[in-house]
């Protein structure tokens, strides 16, 4: 574990050093993230300004969902998307061979090698929105709701990673998979607003088929003390356990599927 942590520090230090050569891009990314977040909040204002509540969710609770979505989108832009792009390229040109020959786990190398700073603004703005929404709820910000919400966000990141890596593993057979990043962005986009606001069919689909609800809606529910209105009553523990089960299952499946895919890998360089 110590060796892997040391390797990770070297990876990310090199990535940050390379991207710091283009510091203006960070400001541009911050501006784009702020505009996107403002657009999402404005759309909420259109609905809530007329007295409508999405799926019975209060205004602060709906803001929390947008905050979690923005935070996860930042995580995807910072860590997941850059590495998914490299996997596709390496399979195509045969350089995946060199990774497989290294004395380090290939999945670790491929999924954590790159770190992009340009997802940072979404992480910062999303975290700020989550804290603001939590402070606006009747329960306020307490350790009792911050800790479960933080756990839900971490589990949401694990779910996003698991789904993305399963798709990345498909490049072993289908090398033209550059659109994986757009597919994952579109998937996450569905969780931008509370899942209960969708029709029953979509609620089932985004909960049990594509677990978007566990990525964004569940952490926001935890922030509200387990309720959609942000009250003090509990009842959200079952959802958090569900997130844990989904995250653990997807991480296991992504690992097993990757190992199985490698058995079918034929080098492009030999």
C-alpha cells in the first residue's frame, strides 16, 4: 500500500506540474463551471418560483442535488475522463503492452495515472453549493447529516468509477470508444435534479438499471437527515446501505470484467 501511495503521489505531481503551464485554462474552466451551475440553479428557480416542488423536494434539498451533481462532475473531469481517454488510445496503438509489463497493477495505473486540474472548479463550486444547501435546511449542518452525506458522495464516486471502468474495458474489443466520456457525462446529467421528479418508469430505470439515484439523490437526502424536505427525521439509512451495496457490486464487477477482458486482449504491436 505504501508503494502504491508513493506511486500515486509521483503520478499526480507530474500531472499537476504539466498542467500548471496553462494556468489561464483554470480561470476559463472556473468561469464555465460557474455559468453551468448558475444555469442549473436558474432552471430550478423557474420551477420553484411558481410554487412547484420537484418530486416533493424542498428548494434547499433540490439545490443539494445540483451541488452533488456538480461535485461528481468535477471528479469525473479531474480523474476519470482523462484516464478513460488514455485507455482507448493505448489499446489502439499497442502501448497497453508496456503497462501490462510494469510491476504494478494495470487497473491502478490506467485509472489513476492522469490528474486534470480543470475539474477542480466544479469540485469547489459543488462542495460550496452542498454546504450552502445543507445550512439552508431546517436541520442545518451537523455531524449527524454531514457525515452520511459525505459517505454518500464517496460512494457515488465509486459507482461512477465502476460504471466508467466497465465501459472502458470494452475497448479491448471495440477500440473506437472515444465517446465513453460523453456517455458518462450524459448518464450523470440525469442525476442533476431529484430522481423522484421523474415519471415512475424513469425512476425505476435510474435507480435499478442505471443507478443514477444513488450517485446524486441519495447524498442530498442524507444531507437533509434522510428526508426530501430537509427535515430532522431519519429513515435514510436504508438508502445509504443501498449505495454501499451498489458501489461494492460495481467495483467488484468492474475488476472481474477487466481481468476477463485482458484474457481476450491481443496486442496491436505484435
